[in-house]
């Protein structure tokens, strides 16, 4: 049972890393400064960073040791979440980006 759970956890981390890499590409295309660094090719961990504006930074870390979301303003920690709460906050970021893109598309169509 424990070996199966360990394998599922590794697959979960790999899936999360792949999604972070995809989110990084989307954010960069939308004009944000974003990066996602992984160690090696097995995708066992990642460090995701995005700048939401001057002095506003999001850092998301994932590894076998845990999952952490940190929001920083002017190099000061505003919020730190771990585990499921960190993933929920990451989903909120993805929703905001998706929603802002939909608004931009709507505005472009209404201008035409």
C-alpha cells in the first residue's frame, strides 16, 4: 500500500510540475515575467516565480518534501500557504490570468 501511495505522490508532483511549466508559458505570452525551474529531467521538483507588477512576486515551490505558495511585496512575505491551500491559490492565479485574457478578447471584439 505505501509503495503505491509513494508512486501516486511522485506522479502527482510530476503532473504539477508540467502544469507549472505550461502556466509559465501562458503568463509569458500575456506579458508577465515568469519562470519555472526544475532539477533534472525527472521533474521531481520545481521553483515557479511570477512577477505580477513592480515589487509584487509569487513564488511556488513543489517537491517530494512539500508544496509552498509565497506572495511577496517589496521582498516582504505577505502570505505563505502550504499543501492543498497552496494549490488552491495557484488555481486562483490561473483563473485570474484566464479571466483577464477573456476580458481582453471581449474588448478587442467590441472595438471592431
